[in-house]
C-alpha cells in the first residue's frame, strides 16, 4: 500500500490490505455465522405459520426474540460464530502453510502424490507493454470447499500468498472436478470438513485427487486446527512485489468449443466492483449479509467480499440443507434479519411469490437491498417483487465472469418513469458501473448492437491462451465483445434484446449448448445430438433444455425405437439411461430437462444443423396445465401425480414416470417438494409418483410400526379411507424429528411424515399425532440431489 494513500485513508486496490484494515477495526466483532441453529427456528416458524389463531404474527415475533442468544447479529443455539480476529488469524496461519507447501515444503495436513518432484522457478509471461515488463504466471490453488468460513479463509489465504485461487464446486461430478483441475495445472487443492459437513458433503470432499493418472497435492484445513500466533507475517504483500500477478482467480465457464473456458479475473476488477457498490449503496455495520450462492458462480465472490471488506456480519446457511430445500430462503431472511440479498430471477420467481403476503412483514422491515443478476429480469417478476417489498431497493445487474461479475446496473426505482414512454417486457440493464466503459457495436439498426465492455472490470484472457505464450494486447484486453445485444432507450439505459450465438443462462449459470452436445456425443449409443433452450410462454424467467438425439446404428435399439408399439416406454428408458450417464460428466444445471429421439437432425442448405426448426418444435406450451379435479383428493396417488404435472407443466403422467426424465429441474423439484411439504432430497431418491408414494407408506414410524407389504391397490384403499375424513384441499405432509434406530442415515434424524389437514395436526415431543388421520407414521428418506 502506498504510504501517502494510507495516510489519506484512501482505499487501496489490494484485497489482502482491505481485509486487514477491516478486521483491525473491531477484532471481536462477529464476522461469520454458520447458521445451523437457525434452521431449527425456521422449522418452528413453518409450523407457526400454519396456525390461524395469530394472524398478526405475534407467535413469530415471540419465538424469534425468545430463541436468540445474541441480538445483533441474530445468533441461536447451535449456530457457530467466528470473529474478525479469528478469521484474520486463520488467514495468516493458512497463508504461511500454503506458501511453504508451494515452495516444496511439508505440512502435517499435506498429502503428496506418489513420485512428486518439486520444480523450482516461476514461469513468466511476456507482456507487450511500453516498458517491456513481464509478469509471473501464477501457481493455481484449487479450493474444494462448500460455502463456509473455511472457504472464505482459503480464498483470502491464497490471495495473501500472491497466487490465484480456483473454485472447485463440491456439487460438480468427480469427472469434471478432475478434468478442470488438470486443465488448469493446479498445483495444490485445499479441502476440509466444515462445521456443516454432512454425509453427502463429506463423501464429495473425499474425491480421490490421485485417481485416473491425475496427481495433485492436497492440503487439509479446518478452523478447529488454527492456533493463534503473535508473530509478524513474513510474506510479501502481493501489491508490493516487483512482478505483480497477472490474475488472482480462475473460474471455468461453459465454452462454445465444447470444452469449459478458464476465465482469468483480476484483483482490480473485484475491488472496483466492491468500491462501486460501497459508493452507491454502501454496506454499513448494521447490515447483515447472506452467503448462499454456489462457488462455481461468479456472484458468490461479492456475496462474501462485500461483508468482510466492510466489517459487516455474514450469515452462511448449511449448504446441503439449502440445496435440499431452497424454500427456506424466506425463513432465513426473517430469522437472521438479512438486509441484502443476491438472487437469480428464475429462483426468485419460483420461491419468493409462493409465500403469503402476511409472512413478509419481518422481511419488509429488514431487507434494504435486493440484487437480481445472472438472467433477464422480466417486467412481470419486477411487479411481483415491488409489490412484496415496496420499501426495498431493487437493482438489476448485468455482467459475466469475464467482467468481474458485473459491469452495468439499473435501479428499478426509475422503471415507472421509463414505462410512461417505453413499452417493455423486461427490465433494462442500465448504465455502466464506475470505471467500466460500454459501447454498442452497431450492425445496421441505429441504437442497437453488440455490447462491448472495457475498463477496470476486464479479465486478462482465457487460461489456455495465457499458458501458451505471449499476451499480445497488454495486461488486459482493450475490450470484450460479450455476444449480448442491446438497444439504447430514450433514458440512456440499455435494454437486453438477445444473443446471436447459442450461449444461454440457466439459473444464472452461463451455458454453451455445444458443450452439452459434445458430452452427449461421447455416449456409446449416441451418434449425434442437438440441444436447444425452451422458454415457457407464461414465465419468461423459466428456461428448460431439450436434447434431440440420434442413436447409433444398432439394429436392436433402432427396431425398438422406431418400430415397437411401445416406443414411448423405450424412449423413457433411453432418456433415463442417458441422463444418468450425463450426471457423471456435467454439473446439474447443464443436464437437459427433455429428451427426444429422432432418426436425423434437420439440416440447412449448408449442411449445418438447423436449430431454428428444432426451436420451433420445442414449445412446452403444447402441454397446458389441466385444471385439478377436486374429486381426485380421495386418491393420494392422484394427488402426487397432479403435483408432478403442475410442477412439470404437463397434462398427464404415468405412475412410474421419472420426474427428471420428463424435464424436471432443481427448481421444479423444489416447487414439487414445496407443494407436497416433503424434503426435496426424497424426490431425488424416489422420482416417480408410485415410488414416492411407496416410500412414504412403507417406511417405519417412531413406534416401529409399518404397513405390511400390500399390493398397490390395498395401499391406495388404506389411504383413500383415511383421506375421506379430510376436507377437499390439497394435503400437506407434516414433518417431525424421529429417532434413528432403524439404521437409515439422514442429515440429522429421520423425519416422520403423514398426509394430513394442517388444521387437525397436533404435535408432541415424540411423534406426529393427528386427530383425524390414524395412519402409521411414514419415514421420509432420501439423501441425493440438490439445487443447481
């Protein structure tokens, strides 16, 4: 840091310095809360919300006040807190360990691959600058940790060492993790078991980093092993070295070449984004922020950097729990008084409006800023959110990984004025943030063109290009052509109007459809494939992926596929098989929702696949939702099937149809789980209507009782007889904790569930007692799956 700059109190462009200054302001202040205890409060809030004797929410207020162990930030029994002093000590300790390991030294938590040989010397990359400078080609350190204080400490420690970090999302399939680590020439992988560690996350964290010929050094780290040391740091500050690093992070995004592209982002870009937000919408000490975005998505960086660089408190919900039931989001906002939230529009549409208006009272008091990014924000969704949160500032941000996450913004408070003169279907993306330049490369139509970005936000290039030699355009490219097209409104704001390539965004994640196609073509039974995106007409925020597949010349399969009277069944079996194969290769958000098997793909006159024809034939509005017949409430299987149809936006479903092979996604699974009141992970384990029903019926309850192995008709009759006593409304499944004596592992304890009318439900400490339904308890089991 420049001494004169420090004396003037000016912010520097170094994250490590900024964090040190922030942590030094109040070392005893709570920096991070692992919000495990708050989940219990969330469950109690859900039960309280079912009661009708307290419409004003008095029970909710009393429950929150009586349960808090600390008023600010809200802390509950079971939460784990970390102060700024503890986080700072952990960063100092881990950064020294990482530096020692990267320099060839040993560490008690280090596992080296067999035959490891340390090679001394830093490779350099020549930069064609006026002074002919050179910069170090960095050592890449992977971070294989879910969102947690350990992840934050690992990132800050790598930056403190002067190297670059690579987020390795634990939700990625093993094959992708190893491939990305190998492509990036990762020197070291940091992993740990966080305080949130569940059976599933622990299994993910135990990826064999030496398998299939790959050789990576692995360093284990945990906050519990950190020992505070009062010794001065011996590491040089990254911003004061003679050879500054070229980039500080490496993130892989979907690539149009069929392979992931490694984006090399800069520290200047991250700090510039932070400072812009601090100048326009500053985070203050009374703010409480939330870290819930997957680490494979660029937005997660600002979620935690904004907190730790401004000395505010950060709430982190257990990631496996959050993925299993994203509908806990509104409860978390209430329980922890969250004042800032970042969310993608599709998730906002699926979750936020589903809650009754009365449940938003506390959120309306505390949520000051709502940031939507990653996708187009439709006008209809903005109207819903504005009505729910009239006092909240709503921002629509635009950007990509190549521009440090965000380069443009629009304050939605200006939208009513614009709508007086403009007819819009989506919210504008606005104007550039500080130190970013935006130009439209016009191609015929005045005021319209491709968005071209320049300035401090830019990345330095793609990793494969940088690692092969000279970077010809200087330390950063002069501009980045995004591939996005926009037009300029009378107000001077830009409005996104689309793309001309085949890159889309699903759940905020950028996807090049060519990468999915390449993965499909690797399947031994697939000859060719084409993937298109499908947008439902009733909700422009919901995008689905449909794969058209040409099978290989296999006489047996071809005969079954195109000659059999049971072609529909054959298609389903093939789709399930191919989808299961893809899950091992691609992250969840890249798995197609629909599969169609064709004899050939339509071609243009030039011999290329005609995606226009495929897109026209892929409208999911062909299957409108059918009105629900209330007489079907007497049959629980029909209730489950109707919930499947509503969530999938289809007309009918068979008893054994697979939810995901029919187009189910993580968000539609969350909707279905919310409709039925079950844990979403149960759906991943039992994805068919009859399978889900059997799972609910056949499991043992808290008293060891169970249904006999009856046939399906008998099971239906038992449920039908009990359901006749329930009013004709869609049943709920109420959940209560159960003992784990039956040998089935769950995230905590087993959940006993029953179909019931919530008005008749009464709880005690041991089991779920229902005054009208007299069914044995049914245990909800299912540990697979999660949010994309």
